[in-house]
C-alpha cells in the first residue's frame, strides 16, 4: 500500500473518527465490518506516518477567548525559521507557509481581556526580515465545523447514526477551565485518543477524576474533538487560503453558500478588508481554477477575491491557550 494514499478502509476510519474521536476501536470495527485489531492497527499506522490524528481542543468562545488569523509577509529566507518559531508556540495552530514562501498564516488565541504587556502582536516573532504583519479577529466559524467533506463522505447515513454518540444533557451550568485543566487539555491536543491511565499520569488526577472532568468539559462545549489529516492522502493536491471581500448585506448568503461547497475545509467571518477567509482543498490546480471561476465567481455580493496557495503546513490543529 502506498503510505501516502488512503484506501477505502482508511477513509472509513477517518470518517468514523470525525463523528466520534474517542469511539472504541471495537465499536468502529463493528460498524465498519472490520475487527477492532484491524482498525487499531490502521489508525496507529496512519498516526505514526503523520497522515491522521485525533486531537482534543478547547473552544475559544466557550472559554471567553478570541482567535486571530495572522498574516505575515517576510523575505523568502526568513519564512521557515519564523514559521517554525510560531509552530512551537502552545497558543498557535494552522501554521502555513503560503505564496511561494514569502507569506505565513496562522491562528493564534488570546484572552478576551488581554493583560498589559501581553498584546497579540507583542507575542509574535520579531525580525527585520518580517516586512508586514496583519491580525484579523475571527468573528464566527461559518463552514467546515464538522469536518472537511473530503474526509466525511465514506460512510452511509446508517453507519453515521450508529457511530454518533448518544446525546447527553447539557452541563448544569457554565464550566470554567482552570489551571489544573491545562495538563489535561495539553495532553488531549497531542493525542485526543489518549487512554485514561495516560491522562491520569499527565494530570496527577485519578482515572475517575479524569473521566468525570473530560465529560464535564465535553458536555459544556469547552472541549471538542477533531481529526487532523493530510489532504494529499485523499488525492487532493491543491490547497489554498481564499480571502473574500463581501458586501455586508451579502455576508450571510455567501457564508451559507460556502458551507455547502465540498471544496471548503473551513471558513470564517473575520475583521479587515477581506471579511471572509476560507481554506480551499481541490484535487489539482485545474480543479482549483474551476472552483474559483465557477463557484466563487457565481456568488453575488463578492467584490474581491485573493488566493494564496499553501506551500507547506508546519502545524495543524494543536495545543491552544487555556487560563
């Protein structure tokens, strides 16, 4: 098997994990018609090769935090060291090198009420080779919130229903993440499927306490699970960031349309001259051209579009800021 290509079972496993990132391998195997050993072996291979991993992440809105989309322009020789420095930070995710190696994009998270001396731009790498920096507040995620369609189209509706977790009552009140939760969330960001003994070792809590706290955080929407994948493994080799300038009156119709496009991995309404940013994933450059010309070009209210090809991804979803 080509280690860079998913076969049908790999795709089905990826879809199953998007539905429930912590589902037991035995339940996944039962629904997919494979043994739990086969499912576990496939997942571990994909994870070890860096093609797929489940991550547990804190939600910004639930914690009262703000996500910022940062764009940095720099000289070509500075892109890799600056991007690497950003990727090493615990409060960054989706660190990308774009546009021929002269632009970097990332998501960083701040507290809503930033302490003096801890402002966003003061945290970013400083170098005379960084020629421009802009930060755009993420107002609302508008598409791709349940996974990129390229990895969520392998199961039947019946299989999806069988894997979807049983609904639980919402938490009785707001749950505030505490400093003690940091170790738990950090470990889950590294491995969303870490078992309870491993989480207990990381936190110093008992397994019972870990289990209860994880359930509290999940039920209160502070914690969610996602699947990091490499699009090329699904046969998609053209990835780009799309910056759309949309008339305010057309924002809602345009975001609803984007949410229905299978090419959109994620999209958000942001502040700034371009008020929508989206990740576009296509099979090749011809398909990207067709998408821009035929789908984006047909959206009423779009007055400008900028496309930045992704040259390299240094970090996907990762550890994010908690109090």
